[in-house]
């Protein structure tokens, strides 16, 4: 009866893609650990890009910096 | 000073119902463990049904399958 | 099919107390929102006091400060 | 490669303020623990005030009670 | 740069099994959403069985009840 | 009354370092958003390295691969 929380930026994942994530991670837990799919809960959080930070920056600023060859890796 | 996170599908819980959850879980922690209500934090997350999986399916698909006597339990 | 996460400091909650929390919060969700107990998941995290902060201090320092009439409320 | 989740009430935090939180907490982890900013992830959750409880009440009710000198501290 | 949290009961998952979960969920996010594995973070929480509730009971009690044909589903 | 969860690998952070994280993030939220330190909760999770994945690998394998100039970035 696992619980899985998947956090991604909100950038247009479709219902079909989210269904594929739910099915895929549930199957993975069944295959690797024998967990019962019937009681596996998966919750997907889609997070606004302003609210997601990486490299000390909001993610869109981070990507722009990466694309321009800026100092951050 | 507990922290409680309640995750439910977003299906029309009213402000009054959410207030009742907040009051109820705070009282429970006071009664069972003597926790101070003044510093008990409760956060309710309402999750879109597309983003909630159970039984390897998005929850609305899961419920439809259950209702039709499908293979998953 | 809610998911509830309860975070408390690790200070000797017994198995019976934790069972009471699990039963109580599950019943609350059934009573207020009609949620099915069979698919309500509750996870309790017990956190070492060194790892719990309130008022800008580890919780044991915070309590000592409160007890001595220190500046923090 | 830490992960930090900051939960606040949704009350008008600006993109600039959220960027400052992301930069500040990433710098803190680098300074205190030597964590690499490039792999430090920060996720900010802004929670509707109806969904945030403190002192056994939704936060706006709690603040109103505090302002009126009510019984809760 | 997703973040995934997998919560399971602490019942002897091996390091190899946990590595398989980490690799599997990272590959799933790459395949379905094109997410970069290099910045996909996976955190596995193993939770003591006393601290995991389902059906209003600690999980070991729940399983015993199921095995004995008790009232809960 | 924010809640902050900091997740790091369990690799010997001292109580003093953890206190510095608690104080630092609480001060940051006060400075940027005017949040009251008295009701700011910080919870630090230290995660076993077997249970932390990055780049599709447990973190120690990932670091070894990086150090040897392996294919992953």
C-alpha cells in the first residue's frame, strides 16, 4: 500500500501522460517489491514555474542562464 | 506543535467541512498526545482528479471500472 | 481515498496512541467528507527533536526559552 | 542535492519575493552544509487560507479571534 | 527536474530493490514527459509498520483482520 | 505561520548545523515575507544515502560515476 508523490513543473502535462505516470509507477512497485496495485496511491503535484527553484533561481531564469552559457552549471 | 497534511481529491469540499477537519484533527492530537492546539498546523491539499491515482488508474477511471465490475478490486 | 501525514516530535508516542491517531483521523474523514476508511492511508512521521524547529530554534531550546520567560513568545 | 519545500498561505507573494526565498534557502544550505546549489531543489506551495489551519481554526478565523482578544493564544 | 517521494512500509526492501525503484521512476519520467534524469530526485521513505495506517488500523492489524475474514474490506 | 521541510542526505549534519538551518530559514521568511518566527515550523529529514536517488542512481553510485568521468552529468 505505497504512497507516491510526483512533483513536476506545471508545463502542460496531459491527462494521458499523467495516467501513464500513475500506471507506470504502480506497476514498478508491484514488479520490484510485490506491492498491491489496488492500494497504491499516486499523487501528482504540478507546480507553477515561479514556485520551482533550482540552482538558486526560479526554473525559467535557470534555464535561460543555462542556454546563454552563464556561470551556473 | 504537530504538522498535519491532509490530501483529498478536489471534489467540492466546503469551507465549513474543511474547518471541521482542521478542528477535528487538532482536537484529536490534543486528546491523544496532549499536543497544544495553538501550535498545531493543518494543511489541506485538494488534488485534481486527473492527478490522483489508485489501482494504477486515475481515480475517475478507477471508480468507473469498479462500478462496472471490472477486473481491479 | 485520502492520504494523511501526521508529523510529531519523537518523544515516546506508544503504539496504542499511534493506533488511536490512525483510527481517529480515518473516522473524521469518513464523518465529515464520507471518505471510505478502506482506502484512507495515514502515515505518522516521528521527527527527532534536533530536527524540529519552531520560533527559529530547535524545539528543546525553544521550550527552555519559553520556560525561562525569554523573549520569544 | 537537498530538496526544500516551503508552504505558505496564498496571500500575494510576488515572483520577486519567491525568487528571493529560492536564492536565500539555496545559499543557506551551501553556507551551512556545503551543499551544491546546482542540485538544490526548492518548491514553494501557496495554500488557500481556507485550507490552512492553526489553533484548531482556519487561519483567517484564527487571526480574527486573536485580534479580538479571544480565548486562543 | 522532478522530485519523487516514495513511501513504503519498512519491511526489508534491499539496497538493490531501492536502486531499481530509483532507476525505474527516473526512466519513466524521461520516457513520458522528457524529464532530464540528471536532475530527477527520488527520495524513498521507509515507514515503521506501527506508523502506517490503512482502513483505520495500523497496517499489521489491518492485514491480520483481512486474513481472518474480518469486517473490513 | 509557514511550514518548511528540508530534506538532506544523512551524512553527519551536527545539531549546531541543524540549528543554524532552522534559524536561517525562519529569519529568511521573516525578512522576505514578514512571517512571524513564533509560528514558523521547520522540519529537517535526514535520508539514508541508499534511499536518495539522483540521475537515476542511488546518490553514492551517482557520485562515484561522476568522479570517474562516467557518462552521466
